[in-house]
C-alpha cells in the first residue's frame, strides 16, 4: 500500500516510524511519474519489502516545500528516508524488475 503524504502526515511518516519509507516525489503532469505509479503500487505489495520498507508518495505541485527540502531537481524521484534523513535516491523511470532491484539495493 502506498500512503499519500500531506503536510499533516509527512513529518510523522518520515521521522517517527521505525521502518524506513521510500517516498515517490511526483506530479500529475509528469508522464514518467504516471508510468511509474502502477509499478510503485505493485512493489509496495511485494512480500520482499514487507516489514522492511514502507511506501509513500507526495505531489510536488501541492507540497513544493518538501521537494525543496530534499533538493528534488527532477521527477519522478524516489527518496529512501530513515529517521527523517535521506539515505539514498533513485531518479527517473525504470521498468518494474529494474526498479525492484534498485530499491532492494538501497536496503542493503
């Protein structure tokens, strides 16, 4: 399940949780973002990530302050956040097997 983050939930979801979260910074006008959306949703249900990683998304049009805070220069941008701090990031679109491998490598 992918959690839609807002100004009210962003800090709690990215700082207070024991399990790291990977956040998809996206915009509805972004073609590659829309191509990534179903892949990200499928990966959020993948048993390999269960209990190890949570999935969230935030619209950069609605909440530009978070894109600015994390210095997001291009979207889609997936940022792995643990304890409120960026651990790593993936920029751009990739097919599901490639994206799964990239996300898995971030957790090692």
